[in-house]
C-alpha cells in the first residue's frame, strides 16, 4: 500500500478554438523557420520487437508458432496468419480456489457465454492429471449456460483432454515461463498429525476487505456459522461454516469478537465462492482478513475433539492460467484478474479487437512525424524532443496524436505502478503566446505496457506556430519510468461533399486552468472577455478536464461533478461526469482503448478519465452563442459544481487519508500531479 495523497484537484485545459475558411495569410505569417537541422523521421512506431525468441522462451509480443492439440471435438490447430480473430488459451487447475470459483460461479460462466467477442476463440486446457475429466466438466459447465443463452459461442470454445504437461508443444513452456500467478493455500497443523494439511483458499474480494492473512501461525478455533459474535475466538483465526447469514455478517461478528481472521468453509459439495459484500454493508470498514476454503474433515474433527489446530496462509507460485494471441498473431499477457470471473477474458479480447481496428486506422494516409520512439519518460524532465513539421501545415485540417506507453522490460511486471496523468506540452515559437501549452493528456495503465491511443486534437493545430517544435511528455517525477512513443499524424479529412466548406482552426484562446476543488474553487475562476474576429465561421469550446484525489465526498475522482461554461450570461454549456464512482464504467471503455486487466482499480468510473486511456477533449460548437461583431466582447464564466453547489469539503483538502469504501482494489490510487495548467486569461 503506497502512501495516499488525496488533494482533490482538477486538471485541465480549456480553450476557445476559432476556425475559419482556409485563408493562407492567416497561418503562414506565424510560421517561422529557425533553420536548424533536426530529427524528423517518418518511420512508424515499432511496438513489436523482432520475433526472435529469447533463450528461455517466447516473450509477449513474439509471434506465436503453429501448434495443434487434440480436443473433445477433434484436432484444434493454430496457424499463424490464418487471419482468424484472437485466441485465448486458458489452463485450468483445480488446485486453484480462484479458478474453481471462476468455473462454478453462474455469473462468471454467463459472462463468457454472452459477452465473449464474436471474433475470439478460447482453448481450454488443464494443468492437472485429471485433464480428461476436467475437459468434460468445463464443457458441461459452459454448455449448460450456453444452451439457454447463446449456442453459437460453443463453436468457438475448444476443450482439450490432454494435460498441459503432455502437450509436447510450446504452450507449457510459455505457461510455466511467464508464471506470475499463485496457488493460494492454507496450511493446517495439529500435534496428532504426521503431515500438515494444505488446502486451496480464495481470499475475500480485495476492494471489500483489504487485509490479507499472514504466513505466521494462527490458532484455529470453531465459531459455528459465525453469524453471532463468539468471544472465545479473540486472538484466533475463526473457523466458521458457510450459510445462515451473509459473508459480511460473519466477518463483522468475528471482528467484533476480536478474531485475528476468518476462514469460512464451504458446506459439503458446495464450491468455493467469491466472498463479497452487498449494498450498504460495503460501507462498513472491516480490517481482519478472511478467506474461503473447503470443509476439511480432519480439521473439523480435530477441533471437535478439542485438539489444538494451527493454520497459516501461504502462496505457492503457479504457471500463468491465461495467455492470449492477438489478431496479428502476437503472444500477449492477459493481465490481472481482480476477482474470479470470465469477464476479464472478455475485456482482454475486446481490447484485441480494439487494437486490430487501431492498426487499420493507422494505415490511412497521413503525414507522420515521429516525435518519440520508445524514449524513456521519467523525472522532472520527462521525455523531450524537437521536431520539424511539414512546411505546408495549412494543407492539413486534422491532427491526431498516436501515442503509446510501453515498459522497460517486455513483461507487464516491469511496468510502472499507479494510474498517473501524462501530459504532452508543445512549444514551437518560444516567444509566442502558446509556448508550453498542453496538446494531449493520457492516464497510465497500472502495470500494463500495451496502451496505444489515437487522439484527435485538430482544434489545437494553431499551437504549432512555427515549423520547429519542442514536445515534452511528462508524468509525476516520482513515477517509475515509461517508454513513450509518439507520432503526430497530419491528414485531410476526406469530405466528399463540396458544399461543406473546409474549415481550419486559426486561433486558440486559452481560458482557464484547474485547481484545488474546494470552497474557493469557483472564486478563483474570473469571467473572461472574448472577442471574435468578424470573419470567423465557427467557434468551439474545447476542454480537457480530469478530476483527481478525494475528500470526504470522494471528490474529485469518484464524485459526480458538473462543469458549466456560461457564455454571455445566457448559454449554459454543461459537462457532467455522471459515471464517476460507478463500479464498472471504465470496463465499458475497453472498446475505445482503455487498457483492461490492470493491477489497480481500473474498473471504476472516474471523473473525466479512465486508467490506461487518452482523455478525450470535450468539444462544443458555440458559434451561435457569440456576438461576432469585432468590437463587441463576449463573456465566458466557468464554474464547477458538486451536487449542483459550490464544492465545500468539510475537511481541509489534502489532509484526507481515508480509503473510500468500494472504491479501491489492490493498491489504491497513487499520488498524482495536481499541477494545473495556467494560462493567461483573455
Ligand atoms: C475441484 O475440487 C473440489 C474439492 O477440492 C471438488 O469438490 C470438485 O469436484 C473438483 N472439481 C473438479 C472439476 O474436479
Ligand atoms: C455476435 O454476433 C451476433 C449476431 O451475429 C450478435 O447478435 C451479437 O451481439 C454479437 N455479440 C458480440 C459480443 O459482439
Ligand atoms: C444454521 O442455523 C441453524 C439454527 O441455528 C443451525 O442448526 C445450523 O447448524 C446452522 N447452519 C450452519 C451451516 O451452521
Ligand atoms: C475486543 O477488544 C476490545 C479492546 O481490547 C475489548 O474492549 C472488547 O471487550 C473485546 N471484545 C471481545 C468480544 O472480546
Ligand atoms: C453507503 O454508501 C452509499 C454510497 O456512498 C450511501 O448512499 C448509503 O447511504 C450508505 N449507507 C449507509 C448505511 O451509510
Ligand atoms: C473517408 O470516407 C469514407 C466514406 O465516407 C469513410 O468510410 C472513411 O472512414 C473516411 N476516412 C477517414 C480517414 O475519415
Ligand atoms: C452584437 O453587439 C452589438 C453591439 O452591442 C449589437 O448591436 C448586436 O445586436 C449584437 N449582435 C448579436 C447577434 O447579438
Ligand atoms: C447551468 O446549468 C446547471 C445545471 O444544468 C445549473 O446547476 C446552473 O445553475 C446553471 N447555471 C446558470 C447560470 O444558468
């Protein structure tokens, strides 16, 4: 758990962008050539490394070799370049309580059947000697739910009866070499036994119950169904049965009894379940660890006979349970599965689809200026490069940022922690009004190195007010390093309709920067006068707003805020972050490129952003709200509201250390830049 800094703040760029009919005079006068030679390479980003396998086996990004395996429905064979969609390979083991739960939970099975992307096939394997019966069982589990919901999916699910250790191809090597997962276990010891008893366990959901059992020895004491406090378990690990009350009630009553932790055992014949809270129970803070195991007869018997039983928690490294092969045939890690559900398979497969679409988009014609090619971004300096732009900037009306973040190594385990803000600043004319204005913003993917995003920032083209520009990409200086790649893509939108006039942005007028979201927030934002040249055809309001940190209302990150730009006292342009704090809203953005299966709380909706995604600029046409008379000024007022009112956190912002319930998984949020862009106003 890292230190949590929590100053609620909003970070943004707001600009009024003016566009006008193409008129050469307007732009060229500002293009100053400083004349010095500079790198301006046209090479494409090389995200994939060569397919030469490293000595110990293929790494993520290497091309998957051909293989075939016997399945219950004949041979399954994979041929590189056969242009099918992605393939997910899952290796089951009943030694994992996590996988047992994933395969027993109805909602998990339904999610695979109903939401596996149509492009994707899944090959199911088993790591255990019981592979033949496991394959039949897995097929039966999925057939049962698919028959009622979506039979089509069954043709894309393949079950192999051959254990992984007997496959004889490269798959076992990758599963064991990539590793990264664990078998979570409980070890029981008692004086009368010759050997300790080791059983699989599933920890309670992390975002409900963050405490984790330790490897030290706990005394185990029975407490019935655990639905009522039981003072005798004080200081011990409570052994309670499933049923009669919720998991929440059990853990709460054992915590009230001062137990050191809780082991809930499944009723005979029942599967291990995902212990979680529901409704208002999730608000209560519980600080003892809890996990679920099967009923172990000798443990129950020893306790009944009054023998002393000790228990400890242990994790044994396991092979990885999931690998992917994307549309291009490259091997891929599948990321972190935060709770036992096939939804995580679906999200990764959705991302493979997104990535294939992105590859297609990147084939469209454009003048590409390479700015960074896997350049390290770290520290106060960030990544810096100076580039030459095409001389005829005015020939283009579209500017896209093609940005990606990769890690120092080839595995996700080498990637930086936390979801930090990344900002791209540009300075072309060092004496001009736009030097070091923000051109793009992204949020890093928590320990995943696959993010690549295409962001349209065409309205900001006037920031490129010279043909030699210095670009700086930065994340908080204390963050671990990322390797950044960035291409500027200049193109012409392909309007075929000759009626539509080609408009080009010719001026950007900075309006507001962000700041701490407290009771003085709106006082700090003064009305701004804007005059618009008479020849202007179109005016857009352009805003990049993200809220970070949290106070007692979970503002700004997880509270719903609204942002209003009142123009000429009449026109109320509103942006509301409705999905902030919702449990799954950022999973809905995977199709737009949000990196799935991160190791943080990437699933929750946030105010204006998601982990592992670009921040899309908010654009509104405000032409009709403005008076175009040269001499008349227009007024813009901005205010940000929480529940329709000025923010007014009761606690001093920046002093909050509390974890909001149900908001954080795994590690909580990292500290984040709360610096605001400051622009001259007006
Ligand atoms: C998995 O193990 C549990 C007990 O550990 C058992 O009840 C269950 O039948 C097993 N499932 C399969 C598919 O073997
Ligand atoms: C898969 O295709 C079917 C019909 O072809 C469609 O109804 C369904 O929504 C698609 N599912 C997904 C997840 O794309
Ligand atoms: C549930 O409560 C009943 C009545 O108190 C008790 O007899 C039964 O053993 C309890 N069930 C379990 C699983 O502990
Ligand atoms: C739990 O511990 C607290 C503080 O030591 C004590 O006041 C309380 O009586 C204990 N509760 C039980 C059920 O032992
Ligand atoms: C629990 O939290 C939710 C959302 O923050 C809130 O609406 C609800 O009133 C809370 N319930 C209790 C009992 O505090
Ligand atoms: C160009 O226009 C065609 C047809 O309207 C459209 O399908 C295509 O996506 C457009 N290309 C770009 C780069 O906008
Ligand atoms: C713009 O301002 C001028 C001067 O105040 C006024 O005469 C004119 O009616 C205004 N035009 C519009 C469209 O509001
Ligand atoms: C703008 O709209 C929001 C809600 O849509 C409202 O709360 C706010 O008071 C409005 N402001 C003005 C000045 O009309």
